[in-house]
């Protein structure tokens, strides 16, 4: 099990330090930041820009009260201004989309298998997305009049 999840664990650990609540943990050392840039070099800008941007991001949150800082990737993404911190925004987006485990992926494929039958294989992306959302959020009530 350790071998199977090691790569994903390393990626998550390197990005986890961008969440303001955990800014003290990572990427506060040059080694952690280099590992982060090595993994995501194709997704972000030049190294010098990313390094200074991450340092500004970490310093911004160190000044804030601990109870008011975002504690999850999605909250941090909402608090991040894409114009001011474009590379941090990209990295937080990646962190927010990484699955916690392979069970998340398997569950989404199982759901897709349920509604993507042979008869419905010719439907387009928009309709497939709509059906997937209906399947995922099946506990919500739909107002047929609005529909």
C-alpha cells in the first residue's frame, strides 16, 4: 500500500504547505519549494517568480489570526487572487483537484458506468455532465416547474 500511494502522498505533501493554516509546515524550506517546483514545473511560471510569489503568499498569512485563515484547499483557492498570485492559484487548483484516494476515482467511474450504457453512448459531453451531476446529487429535490 505504501508503494501505491507514495507518489500521490509526495505531491499532496508538497502542495499542503500552500494552505494558509499549514503555511508554517511547508514549503518554508528551500528544499521543499524546490521539490514543489520540480513536480509542477510545466504548470507554473519561471522559478524565480514562483519562489517570490510563494514567499509573499506565506508571509501574507503569517500576519493573520490563526482562526481566520483558510484551512482547506478550496477555502485557500477562494481567498487567493489569481491576478496577484497566479502561480499559487494554479498550484491550489491542482491541490483542490487531486483525489484523496483511488476510491474517489473508482467511485466516479462506477457512476459513469451506470448511466453511460450502450444506448446512451452517443450523447454529448454537455448531456453526460448533466446526467453525472444528477447521479451524484441524487439527494437534492428538483423543481420541475423551473426545469
